[in-house]
C-alpha cells in the first residue's frame, strides 16, 4: 500500500509514482493521525483517507462523516476548504456518497466511473440493517488476518442476534468456524460449522464440517461422526479426494522443498542443520502469531 510520501515539509506538495502513475498530493502530512477505530487504521494524509474510502466502501457508514474527521482535515491537513464543504454537506443532510465524492474530487483520486461504482456500493450497503453492516466490518477483519479481534467481535454480534436472526446467526457461526480452522482449532471449527448447518442447512457449512472432522481426532472417531448421515459419507469421499489433491500440490511447492532439504541436512548431519531448523520454526511461529493478533 503506497501513499504520498512526506519529504520533510508538512505543507510541501509531494509526488507519488505508483504502477506508472504520478499523482500530485494535496494538503499537509498530519502530525497526529486520524484513527478509524473499527478497522484499527491510522491515516496521515488525504490520499490515505481516499485509499481507505476506495477499498472499504462496503464498510462505510455515515458515522464516519462527523466533526472529528472534518476537524482533522481542517487542522491537521490544512484543507480548510474541503472541511468547510463537508460541513455544509452535513448541515444539508446529504447522503454518504456525497461526502466520499467530495473528498475524492479534492485530490482527483479516481475517475468518474470508479466514483459511480463506489456510489452504487454505498447505496446498496445503506439498505442493510445494523447487524448486517456490523458483520461486514468484522468479515473485513477476518480477511485481513486479524483473527482474534474478529472472533471477539463475532461473539459480541452473536449475543445480539442469536434467537432473532437465524440466517445471520448461521453466517456468523460459519465465519467463526472458518477462522478457527485457519488457527488449527479444528474441534471448535467442527462445532461452529455444525451449528451453522443446523440453522439453515447450507451445503457449504456441512462440507466445512466434514473438513474439520477430517482434520482432528482418530480415524475411528472421524468415521463415527461421519456415519451419522449418509450425506456426510458422500461428502467425506469428495473431501478426501480434494485433500489428496491439495497434498500433491503442496509437495510441488516451495515450503515442501524446504522441509525436504532440512530432512536431507539431518540425514547428512550437516553442521548448520539446527540453525536452519530453528529459523524455519521461528518463521512458522511468527506467521501464526500475526494471524492471531
């Protein structure tokens, strides 16, 4: 993610060259960031704000367009004209897309076609209820790999919707199952997929349930669970074939090659074996920790 670079002067205009484009940046580089708390994002320039609006249009709501943002644009970025225009839009009760268009146009961030697409996305999102919007925001956390934070917020959402919104409850359980599977919590993943399926009988939840069953427990325990329904046995055959295919693909990948080299280093008693092993384990741990932040 590349934005306008600060070259040592707050009010100097900076040039950004990205993928062959050159953009003249506007305003100052903020000394104090604007924090979008729901997403855990810190912004320091109007171009960064535009990037966020462009890439997270489905997450936006009118609460973002308030005095706190306008004051930051005015005082930190020095864009008093933009801040004044946004305040006028707020006073006159304009919809969210009007604010986004005004900000984008200030620094010519994107063309008319993209603005029209963003407008469509925001209008469709405006028709969603507050719980659906909340799930969309949490889904983005999960896609960004912020699993623990997403799980905590999913649990909070469940407390609000369980027993009231069956389809949404099932979708939340399914999403939690996906996260637990990513974090190797296959027992919980199995439980969540099972709950999701029993609410709406979606085939995808049942298939993921079978995948979670296959990833933990003894073979005997797995077969006992899969014998509960004829459909589970059929799905298990498909899942097993897919797992074999993924295993073959993995053996062709770089990670598998590194493990083979480590095994050869062990067999040949190479002196740097333990150094390489420790580095490999450290890399795996670091990747896992990042997913659990």
